[in-house]
């Protein structure tokens, strides 16, 4: 059963887009589809593929690894260099040798987002990236997106309910919500 219908947008290098809409409208579904984690029911998606990095609600960290080991793991996985400034960029310098399993929710989120600066993907698909972050960390993350990712020709599609302080166009998904199944069928996880 379709969640959204008729959604279409194009982004050039250096551009970003903020997805808006009520909870359950389909923002996560759209991001997961663009990322290639689920197939579209119809239409095409061009340009993401191997160029994309997806950050979901999960931080992608192993509790037994330290902060530095976690970032080195992602660098090794993506055959990338671990940029030394990533620790400062995400306010992780004092946490380098700390076990990821002992981090607060906000610290863990910063570590999960720091992965984006390590993996070197051109297209970032971000699902509520600032969950658990304080105002200071939100500003740092927005600075990373603006000055490090978009300024270098990256693309970002961000589902968020908060203002990140970025001058990006917004796409409200409400008009694209698919009609409900009149027969009452549902593929929702919770009924």
C-alpha cells in the first residue's frame, strides 16, 4: 500500500531540502526509499545509490568500542581516512577514550552523526538527526552541514520538526499522502 504519491524533487550539488509533515506522513519511508533500503512502488530515484549515507534514529554505535574506535571502524569500513578534526567538530575530544556504551543519549547521538563526516558520502539522508541534542549541539551539527557538507558540493535531505537555522527549502509532504485503503487493510507495525 503506498504511503506517498506524486512526490518529485531535484537537488543539485550544494543544495539541501527539509522534509516536513505530521508524524506518520511518510518522511522516514521516503528517506529509506531514496537510500535504497526499500524499493519504490512506482517511479524512479536517480543519483543517490552508492553516493548516499543514511542516518536513522539509531546511532550505529557498538557499546564495547570507544568513541575513537567507533569512528575508526566507520573509516575502515568506508576505506576513508579518519579526519582528526571530527572529534572537535562534534564536541567529542574529551570523550575519545570513553566507551560508547557509557555515553549519554546526546553524546551518543553526536558520535552517530560524526560518522557522517567520516564516511564521505555526497548525499546525506537524515531522519530527525537532532533527536537528543541540546541547542549547542544542534548549532554545531547545522554548522557541519552548512560549512562542511553543503559548501563542498554535498546534498542533504533532512526530515526534521525543528529549525536547524539553515536556509534550505522545505517540502511539506501532506499533499502527497496516499489515500487510505478503504477496505481497512494495513501494513503498519502497530494496529
